[in-house]
């Protein structure tokens, strides 16, 4: 099997090529995208490992070109500047993986082994594949993050986006579930169709069926006309059901039918209507526990749980705090002049645990930018975040006190002075005039200090080892 390694850094290119050769690959090398394009037809490339940031065309253009002309080739993008958006776009546009530099031998060997097994399996079950789309790299999504945890999430999202599988998003409130749901839609073949977000917890239980499935005229008081529900409005596209665990078991039965049969019935109507809608659901609760305690239907859980994506809280991906804060600040900058952050304000932002996650961070940053003058300082942050500075100072002071000698080890100031004068006299070889200059005192004061501290044998100091 043939592999092509593309990187403008010779050391990285050689490192990757050597590992692949040792694992049995026949490896070619290219230092640029243009050089790689020239070699496209040299071999039947099974694997392409390509750096994202090249001198001319970037790695995403390489990915697109190979997927268009050699769709069976597996492409791995490598980057030293990883981002959540890059991971999402790489995998949604067809990359096999998105590696973050620096990576080690074990990681490359593991990837090589998995790819070889995949290619061998594919050769046994070959099928004709026609690439009907020509994905192009775009950074139009509002996804910000560089932590390994969030990048891994986006890699999964990118792989799932092209399917029609239901997706269940879990995680604490404020972790960005709607943003991820939107990204799933925007990177799917349903992108040109509607994306409709619904907060199930904000709709009264007696109205949610009518809101989602619609109602017929006269079905209840005030229903003076037929009304299409949100499922019909989302036909061909995606519907995002946030806080799905807030719905009642009675509604969950009807939602299950919509997922299983692809059809709905308006309230008060006897006619079933076909709908083509991808469902993405989300909850900040433990859905499995809700099932165990009888508050959520098990069959609906299994239907929604085709793919589960867990969004980690902000405190578990602190590397994302500064890029997120900077992004939020830039939105305000578009209306005013640019501002920056002091080192201390950033330290406080990164130290705070953010129980409200990204949503709380956004509110804190927008407030701070509105109150500051050119630079966000600790004083511009909310009080509960500023309080961390005082707590840190107390902790530092306590640590400093703990590091001090025990009470019995504390010499008196008079004793310290005597020892210091003696050391100076040793340093000057007993020369009192020189010692006076070091101590910044006159000769008479030095004589009194020698007498007070009973420093005897001053002459002998001139013969000390130090004086010699």
C-alpha cells in the first residue's frame, strides 16, 4: 500500500515517512501541495498525510482535490495550530483523522494499523462510490476552541454530520449544545434546508404537541385555522429539540412514531403526513438515569441515542477560555474601538470554574468590555470573579507564613545585626574603614557596634580564611 506524506518541514515529513515505512508502507514525499498534485497519478495512493499550513495551497485544498479525484484515498490532516472548527471541517469534508502536533510514534503506529485493517477490509467488500458533492473549506461557523477535549468532540461531530442518524447531545447547561447542533446541520447535505431550534422546556406540556406537529381547525378553543407545526416547517432539514427530558411520556410516544415512521399527525386531524426531518436532541440531565427512574421512555432513548455527543464543561477545557473570551470581545469591538485583557484579568478568567459554562463566560466578557476603557482589568469583571484575586492573595500569604521558620528559630534583630557586622569585618579582613563604607556608617558608629555586640579579636579577622 502506498502513502504520500506532504509537509513543508523536512524534519516532520521525514519523521512521518520513516514511521510509515517501518510499518510496511511504500512512502512518497512532497514538500508542497503543488508537488503533491503533480504526483497524484504516480501511484494508487491509499493514504495521504498532509500538513494543514503549507506554503501555497493549504491542507484543506489537498483534502478536497484528493477526495474529488481519488475518493478512496484516506486523508489525514496534521496541524500544529489545532482548532475545533478545523477538526469539524476536516472530518466533515472526508478526512480520516485530524492529528495535533506534536504527535508521537505510538500515535502514528496506531493510526497506521487501524488504516491498514480498514483498507484490507474494504478491498474484500469493494463497492462503487460516486462523489456527488464537492465540499470546500469554509470557516463560516461560530466554533471557537483549541483544547484537545473539544477538538475530539468536533472530530466526532464532523463524522456524524454527513449521516441522517439522530444525535443526542449531552452536557451541562451553557456548554454550546445549540451551536454544535447548528454545526451538524451546516455540515450535512441538509444545509440548504431549514434548521429549527426548539426549547422543549419553554413550551407548556399541553401545547408542545400542537407546536411541533401542528393542529387542525377547530381542534381546540382558539384554533380558528389549520396550522403547520415545526416538524413540517423543518421538512427536508433539521429540528433541534433542546431539553428533551422536559417532555411528558404522552408526547414522547408521538415523537417516537415521528422518528420511526417519518410521519406526524396534526392535533385534531386523522390524516398522517410524511415528513423528512433529521432530529437532534439535547439535555443537561443524565438521560440514562431519567430512563431508569421512569421519567423518559426507554424506546425513545434508544432511538435518539444512535450517536451521543458529550460536550465537556468549560472547567474541563480551560485552554478554550481565552480564545472564547477574545471572540466574545471582538463581537463588541465591531461596535466600538478594540480592547485587550490584562494578564491578571486573563488569569482570573482561567481560574474561575464557570458553572454556567460558555454562556456565563460570554455574559462576563460582554459586561467587562462595556465597562472598561481600552483594556479589561480585574476591576471590570463581575464581583464573584474578582473575589478570586483576594482569595489567591490570602492563599499566597498563608503559604508564605507556613514557609517561615518556627518561632524558636527566629533570631532577634540585635543578634542579626551583630552577625552581619562580624561578617562584614571578615569580608574586609578586619579593615574598619572599609567595613564602615560597606555598612554605610561612620567609624565611631562602627566602634560602638563592635563594642555592643562584643565582637572581639578584630585583628584576628584579617587572618581568617575569607580574608586570605
